[in-house]
C-alpha cells in the first residue's frame, strides 16, 4: 500500500499543477514522497536558513517565523531526521497555541504535523488524540469536506490501522471517499487513494470480498483515468491479486 499511496500522491500533485486545487508542501500533510535523501537534506538547509533569517529580522514570535519553523520541521521529517522533527514539531504547536490560539488554521496544521511526526517515529498511539483534535478543529473551522480536513481524516484512519484497529478506520475512509468523490470527482487520484485505503482497511478486518471488489474498481478507474502504464496501476493490480489469493 505504501508504494501505491506514493504514486497516487504524485499523480495528485501533478494534477494540481494542471489547475485543480491541491495540498502544497510545506506544511506537511500525511505522507509525501521525497526525491531522495540529498533533496531532503537540501530542503532542511534551505528552511534552516529561512527560519534563522525570519527569527533574526522579525523575531521568534512573528507569524512568518512560525511558518518557517513549521516548514523546517516538515523538511526534517521528510529527510528522515526524526530526532529533530519531533521536538521542532512540539515547539511549533506550543508556540502556535500560545500566539494564535488553539483553533487557528496554522495551529491545526501544527497539531496534524506533530501527530505525523509521532507516527513516523513509531508511536502512532500518541498521534491518534492529536489527529482527533486536529480533525475536529478543521471540521469546525474549515468545514467537513475541505481538502485539508479530508487529509486529516485520512491520517487518523491510517493511525487506527497502525495501532491494530482497522474497524475504526473503515467509517473514516468511507466518509473521506464520499467527500472526495463529490468534491474532486470519481477519477481524481486522491479519490482513487481513498478507495484503495478503504479496500485495504476492509482486507485488514477480514472482509476479503469487499476489499477485492473495491480494488477491482480502483484498477478499472486507474487504467481509465491514469492509464495502464501509469506507475500506480501495477501496484493496484498486485494488491487485487493478493486480496483475491487470500
């Protein structure tokens, strides 16, 4: 599933460049493929310089400084520097809550990103209450079907799967899939990702028939909308064969 997620996220980013709304990096939201360790380290250096410049010129509590520091934490996370990413993310959330308030959109992003840092650091149980608070805040402040809200709901569902509770993930994936179909359309890569996530969650609960039916639909949609030679399509085909094979 990880390889499929990465390919569909790349496809979604490519689609956003063609004029559809997308989720920019940074801030980090969920899983994002990187271009390798060197590129990740280059981003770390870039955002270190920006954060230092903003802190020097604007002060440690200026909104631009907070944003730069959040970007630095995201770059550290993508580069695999978890020992830096976690404390940076913790500081970012504390500063944002103090300066902007608990329901400011930047604070909600910092809360989601700290949850992601805990998850990446091997502690998805610590991420769940943060994802839950971030999701509730985004539903209230941004709306239940806003794209960042849907990403956060996806993150919460994945954390439940990682902690061994796929039955809790299923209704979250179902709602996200319905919202993405309505907002983005049935053939958008993010919609294909949501259907794949739901198929995987059903497989984890032991519902092989439902999982196979969903993966078969994803395969048909991927072949039609992305093409049979798109990198995501073979991954879907392998997952479908795995589920059908028991």
